[in-house]
C-alpha cells in the first residue's frame, strides 16, 4: 500500500505506508497532520474490500473455534503461545486497569508541546531538542557495566559478543533496517544485526539485542527443538537488559533535556508495546464477539469498535480525529494472525515484572534468573515463571511490571520539570 505524504518544500511524494507512518514522529506538527491525512486517504479506496476480507476471516475462525470446542475466540492463540486463558486474562485486566498511565503521559506531552490536547497524530512526536552522540567504545562500556552490576556470568557472555565477530553494527546501503537477533543452531552462537548511528537510543537498542543474544546463547543446551521460546517469553532477557542499561545511562547523562528525551523514548516504547497492544486486543475481542453474535459487520461497526477501544486507552488526553477511525484496517496481524498482538504486552510486562522481583529479592534472584534463561522454551511460560517465584495467572504479578512503567513516567515528569519544558 502506498500513501501520499508531504515534502519539506511543500510538494508531495508517494511512499510505502511504513514511510508515511514514520512521519508521525516528525517534529513539525504540520508535517504530521499532512502525513496523517495522506495515510487516511490511502486507506480509503480499499476499505470495503478489507472489511469484506476481515468479515470472512472472522466467520471462518468462529466456525473453526466451534468445531474444536474452544471456549473463547482467543483460546487457540493462547494454546499456540503456551499460555493459559487465565494468565492472558489476568494480563489484560491488569493493563486495562492502568490506562491512566498513557493518559498521564500524553497529557504531559501536550504541556511540553504547548497544546491544550494532543491529536492522534501527535502521540509519537519526539520531545528531543538535542542530538547527542555516543561512540561505540563508550556505549559498550556502559552496557557491560550495566550487565555486570547484575551478573558477572551474563556480562562475560556480553563481552564475548563484543570481542568476537558476532555483531554487525554499521549502517550501509542495502542493509535491512532496524535491529534484531538471529538464532542459529545449538552448536553455534546467535548473531546481532544493528544499524548503529551513535545515538543514545542506539545504546538501549544494543543492550536490548544483547539480551536476546545472551538468552539464545544460554538456552543452546536445550537443543534445536526447545532452545527457542514462544513470543510470550522472547523478550524476557532483552527487556531486562534494556531496563538495567537505561537506568545506568540515565545516571550518566547530565543535560536535563537529554535525560528527558531518553525518558520520553522509554515511555513511548512502553505505551506502544504494552497499552496500545492491549487496546488492539480489545478491538479484536470486540469484533470477533460482534461477528459471532450479530453477523456480518459494516465498515462503520469496525470503526466504532476501533474508536471505543482506542478512546478507552487514551481518554481525554488525545483527540481522536475522524480519519483515524479507519486505521484498524492497516494492522496486518488482525488478518493473518488473530489474537497475536497481546503477546507483545505479555512479553514486555513479564520481563519488567521479573525485573521487579530482582529489585525485591536482590542478588539471591540471580541464580533463578540464569536457570530461567537456560530453560529456553522447554517449559510453558507459567512453569518458567515459577522458576523465579512468579505466578503469571495472578493480576498482582503483572502489576509489578506496570509499577516500573509508572516509575518511568514519574521520572519523565521530573525530567521535564528539570529541563524547564513544563
């Protein structure tokens, strides 16, 4: 799908949808608004077709679920993720109960931008006023120190990744964008692929991918069939390492604006991964239920459920524009992998809740955590949780991770005041 977006000189160009979505982080609000309009117009021509396809797939899934006697629309996905219905519902309930966190963050962002209220195309706008760089050597030193503050064994694995040719960091023409960790075989080590630009955010990204690398390295002993975790467990080590490193990096920064920018990226990422994914899960729950109870859904029905579930998360902190009501139609997961989206929140909050356990227990937690990583995907998420004394079916467990996000929000509020932004 292609959309028409603005150029800085007032002209326009046609780009893939992903490029248009990236412009929603542009510092110029007029550019964001025009990109938003271009995306909305780009979605409109195929809207009836996508609604028809979605209706067909919703009905097909309801037939399969009935024939297989699945009690809920999400049960088949939970089985694939090796998660119980109870643990997933506990996650959803815990996140929905804390929708005040994204609402507080977006209210703060509105103050920073001098606005009465954000609009939906303002949510991802950067608050950064500086463009600080950090060299590779300094960045790797920060990361090794951060991991070493938790576990010398993990730090030694991290150092080996850096010594050996296991990380492809530089940017170059034709290289795939983003960053990821590629597992190989039990007899070999994982590889990390990055696009290093020496930005503060790149340091956190490297720490995140090294967490994946450490997890894969330690889980090799489980063999080819069980070394890889389901998505619900895949972020355990990466988010843990990212959290440790972000705290260390925050302590090293001296410029209040840089501190606020780092805190802001952490909040934007947490809301996108946890709260937005659960809001989309609630959209799916709404349309799957409505399709089974009412029959075929009109475009307006999809739009209404999308608006209701987005507004529940955003509250009065963000104005939802008329065009945004159709943006459910570009989310590919709804079509090709029903029920998938909650796993992002599951993995993120699981990792943060495990980190919360570390804060509570201290050094005695480290051997349990290493056992968890070495287990790979050889047990279900709930069994793995029990290794570190965590009950994933208890909503109170998920509250631990949400408390860390709330603490990050409080740190962002303090950083904004210290920087004179509010």
